[in-house]
């Protein structure tokens, strides 16, 4: 069956769809998502002032390059802006409290491709009811944000124990490949633990690192900058790494060898960058 629509009606419908449904495409990092969240609320306020009918979830956020265009939707590329990032963070902390901000931040560190839209939907509701949003667990977006945050914290607990540094003479270096974006979550644990050490934690999956100079603030570097850092430091045998391997081998009780229990406590995908197994 074929429906023939009036051309004037179709043009009007197409225009309304482009105005009512907006897809914001941002960089695949925390700052990019916070910028997109800021712009999402700007577009919502703008549509309200122009007397357009604004639906609660009419704006979505797409992370990274690519994606498919949706019929009757307007795609807008968002450029990361540090000022907007700071304004978004401060607004969440001031109006909703630091605990909810931590939950939102952890959720954005998950690997889900839909995490930005979920957090946006959560914030739209949270800014209306305030901190009481913690009680609205039957809401889809609230429930999903807490679930993403829970999974990130569960992995972070393991990562804090499984990250092991090697000493190359000039700084401590650790490689890991977490499922979630763990560097922003766990790096402060190591900053508090090693304030007087130069150390670098490199995420092999996302190809960026955090650098902690001794008694100074941390900063991020990309893959090319990390490779230049590795080239500039000569390879050195780490005696403590060798001692750790010997300790791991000699504390093993062959009669109680249980590979299934070992895999439950330390999954195989963690072991690639652990000195005991390399």
C-alpha cells in the first residue's frame, strides 16, 4: 500500500522533525561529552524560547566520528570547549552535589556507545527534581546511569590491584587494557600512593596515557607523545620486576593448583600486562 502525502504537509513535517530531533556528535572523551551536554541544554532552552514543542528526550549525543543519519533529525558536530566543560561540571556539582557528579562521571567512563545520551537524559530529570533523583530508580535513565556507574566501579576495584609498575630508571611505567576508560577513575589512587614518584600509566586500548611528574599535577599525552617518551629513555632491566617473578613462582603450591579459581580471581585478559605473567 502506498501513501501519497501532500507536498506542503511533507515539507512542514520534515522541517519540524529537523527542529524537534537533534543529534550532537562529539569527541570520544570525557571533555567532548561534557561539551555536548552543555550544548544540549543550550539547544533545549533555545527551542523553548522560540515556542517550539520540546520533548524531554528530543536530543541525543553520538560519540566519535561516523554514525548514521536519522530521518527527520538534525546532526550537529560539537567541538570540545574547556570553558563549557568546566561550566557543566560546576553546575552539576553545585545543583546536584558531588556524589551525583561522581556517579555521572563514572557512567561516562563506561564503554557503552549510548552512555552520553543516557547521562543527558538523567541530567534532564535531575535538574528538575534535584538530589531526590537518587530515589527515582524506576526511571529508565536513572536506572541505566547507576548501572553504568556500578560496572565502572567494579572494574576499577580490580584495576587498582592489577596495575603493576616497572622501573626503567627515570620513571615508573604501567600498561593496561581496561574495558572501561579507567585512567580518569584510578589515577588519583596512584597519585595519593606515589606522590614523590614520576610515573606513567598507558591505556593500550584507547592509546593515551596520564603522566605524573614528581610532586606536580598530572597531564595527559597521546600515543605519539608516549612513543617519543619511550624512545628518549634507554631500556633498563628492572631488578624488582625479576624479584617479583621469582616470588610469584616460589609461592605457588603445585598440589593446590586450581586454574578455574585463579581465572575467577584474576581473569586472563588482565594478565597480559602483569609482570608475574610476562
